[in-house]
């Protein structure tokens, strides 16, 4: 089967069937070539229903999880979005299809460089990537209409919430290092509401407002 057919099957069998109906989100998943964001040896598994390794102990998330988090942001095409955890660049590419500008922070320099190269090849030009600790956000460009954290937070991401614009939305996995709750925060004036969506498992957010890095030995 060719990649375009596998991609359509991924959307129908993994994403639509689990309840995601926003046509612009579905179109982005039909369009972005996920196989270009995974290491070559995994190209043939790129459209399967699970995460995949991308090197350095990190992963590209399961397609449905990327779709669910994207859907929760309710993007309309005009937003400024902040992503924490660029990884392969796949989630950034999906966000770039649905918003005006994406800022993405990655802790591991080699992953950030690889993601930049892939996104240049795929023609996603409205994305800026920096290497750094995204647990404290990217204050230079705040406020953001939407924030997405693709690594697990040990507690509520306070700095990131502060960088949300009024009516902004933030989605993040919050919990222990083994299991988290995907949580949606919405800011309205001085109030921020919080909704628990589902259980999930992400690699850790390592940084000042994340987990401490593991010490070898
Ligand atoms: N969104 C990515 C994609 O589409 O491939 C998947 C992200 S992966 C599940 C989590 C990423 O968060 C890893 O690449 C990891 O290096 C990164 N990360 C962990 N702690 C971070 C931090 N404090 N700041 C920025 N990135 C961080």
C-alpha cells in the first residue's frame, strides 16, 4: 500500500473512529506526510496506531494522541501557537497547517536540527524552533493563543499558563512520570478553568518547571 493510502486509513480507523470530527484537523492529518518525520527504518510503521522512537530516548506520539491534543486547541488558522517538545517536528507541522505561526522549543539540539531540516523539506515555513528549556515557555513571543506540551509535567505548568493570551487554551499531560492525565486549561480574564480529558503516557519534560534530569551512575 502507498503512503497516501496508509495515511487515509490512519485518519479513518484511528482518528475519526475515536470521535474527532473537525474537518480542518482531519485534513491536516491526511496531508502531512508522517513517514518523513520518523527514522527511515520505521517508515513502514509510520501510520500505525502507536508511538515510535525518534532517537535520544524520545518518541513521536501515537497519531490519535497528536490529533486529540490538536483538536482540543480549537485552532481556526489565525493563532500564534507555542509547542513544548519539538521532537520529530510532526506535531509542529500539523499545527502549522492549522494556525498562523508556530513557536516550538526542544531541549535536545540534534532533534531540533533534524526537525528543522525535515520541516524545510516538507515546506512548513511558519515554524520557529529554538533549543532550550521549554518548561518556562518562550516569553519573548508571549502571549500565545494556544500552548501544547508534548512531554509530561510533574505539576501544573505555571509559567506556560502565564504566557497564554486571554481566551487561550493550553493542553498538557500532567501527573507522575509513569502516567499522566491529559489536561485542558482555558484562560478567560483572570480565571483559568481546567478539564481532565483522559489518561496518557508521555516522556518527561526535563527542566526548571519539569522533572530533574536523571543523573548517570
Ligand atoms: N511533539 C513531538 C513530535 O511531534 O515528534 C514529540 C515530542 S516527544 C513525545 C517529547 C519531546 O520533549 C522530546 O523531544 C524531548 O526531548 C522534549 N523535551 C523534554 N523536556 C523538554 C524541555 N524542558 N523543553 C523542551 N523540550 C523538552
